C-alpha cells in the first residue's frame, strides 16, 4: 500500500479496516488480471477477436501464424516462447499496417480532414490504444489487432475525430457516435477486456 510518509500506523490500520472490502476487491481483480495476462507459450490461452483460443507451437519449415478452430497456431522450424513472441508481434504489426493506416486515412478523407494528418504511426505502448496530437500525428497501438474489428474501428474513429475536436466534448462524442453507433458498448468492452491484450 502507498501512503504519505507522515501517516501513523494507527491511521494506516484505520484506513485498511474501513476500506477492507474495497482493497480485497482490487486485489482479487489484480489476481484475475495477472492470470488472464497474455503469455505467448505453448498451450496457454489467447483472447483473440473476442474468442478464447489455445496457443499451439508447431515445428514446421514454413514460418506462419494461422487460426484454425479454437487454435492459434504459431509455426516455425525451431520454436520457443521468445521466438514465438516476436512472430506474434510481427504478425500484429503487419495486420495493423494493412488495416488501421488505410482506414484512418480514408475516414479522415471522408470527413474532409485528410490534409490535417501529418503521420499515422504504429507503436506498442503500455496503456494507450491511440493518440492524436494537435500537429496531426496519430498513433495507434498495434496490440489492438487482437480485438474484434468493431473495437478497432471504434479506436480509429476516436483518434480521427480528434482531428476535428481535440477534446472529449459533447461535439466530439456526437461525431464519434455518428460514425460508430453504439460506441459506448465498445468503450465498456475495452474496459472489461483490454488487460488480456498486453504482453511482454
Ligand atoms: Zn480521445
């Protein structure tokens, strides 16, 4: 627990006692998060496009990733967790550059603000899905490619709409809603599931 240096033991005890349930809930939540965190290893679970799949390492000459039934198969001629992790990263970066970048640009064109885009970047960050600066640099976290397309589209919409409104005002959310109806459900879905996408 974090507390001010000036706190006395009595105050700390008092705080823990009066917030006991809340603290326990947070700890339980962290335990679940830790358990559900993605680990790229044979037989572990991956939450891919809203389905729970089993990661299968397969030694084959051809290096590739394929989804078949409820398996997320990672193939290579020699395979281990660290090589597989790099392969999954490359796979997601490829998917993100094929999907996110052209879609962000065409949505901006549709809204008449494509001239405002200076650059669309892909980067893995610790906590954010997207970012848009006043200079027109839009950044997306390629880990979002693990999510369903409806969620990815919401993230793209959100950042591109920032080219018009730099804030989270009512105007901004109305614009998001007009392009991505039901966006609130996507925000909720992300809040509930995003912890399953981050991996080391
Ligand atoms: Zn925003």
